[in-house]
C-alpha cells in the first residue's frame, strides 16, 4: 500500500461517504458471497502474486511513458511491493471504510504523480488476463466456484476503477 509519508501529504477529500460506498457495492451486487469467495482465493493469490507482479512490471517497463515512474531500482522495488500489497488486498475479504479510504488515496496519488487513467485502467485488463487462469485453476473441480470467484473479482475491480477515477477527477478539479 502507501507509505505514511504519502498518506500525510494527501488531502483527505472525497464526495464518497461510507454509506455511498455501501450503495455502490450493493448496486453491482458485491456482497457477502463475493467477500467469502475472494477470501477463499486469498492464499492462492498470495502464492502467485510475485509471478503476476513480475509479468505486470515487465509489460509496464516496455512502455516509455511508464518507465519514467521507475527511475532507479529502489523506486521500482518499492512501487512493486506496494502494487503487490494492493493485489493481495483484492482477496483479503475486508471491503469497508478502510478499503474505501485506501482506494481513494491511490487515485489521488495517481493524480499527484501524473499517472493518467489510461495506464492504470488498462492495467486492470492485464491483471485479469494474468489472474483468470489462476482462478480457474484454483477451483478447477468446482465450476460454480470458478464462476463465483471470477464474478467477485470482476466486481471488486470495477469498484476499484470507479474509486480511483473519482478520486483522480476530484483531485484534478481542485
């Protein structure tokens, strides 16, 4: 996730309240069953997180515009660790007010560093491409769980994209 220093320097403004966050989750049908299946996937996600991060960053570093965000090995290592923590948090099963605050913070950081939505929204497609075969494999003997896990993951990713964009747009309007 993000350092305490980053948290302290970011303004804490957003128009999304915890009750509105709950409404958004309800709208897309993200509920207890989704949380449970993602929790079930958590240990599996931890086991392949490094593999996913390596491929994600391999692709990112092929893009000249993205390379500038990683000027040295220390920065790359730090950001990759934060990205891995984010990735693992998708399956931790806790999606309340702290989750909301973290995701909004990520959107503000993206704005502050100049990372446009083009790159982080597109990265979700890479995530899904890399992760879905792992999800299918994790539940290979249970097609119902495969479907539930893919659906839950898709829902939380859609919600994360919305939160990042809202925070980005609100921050850019100030």
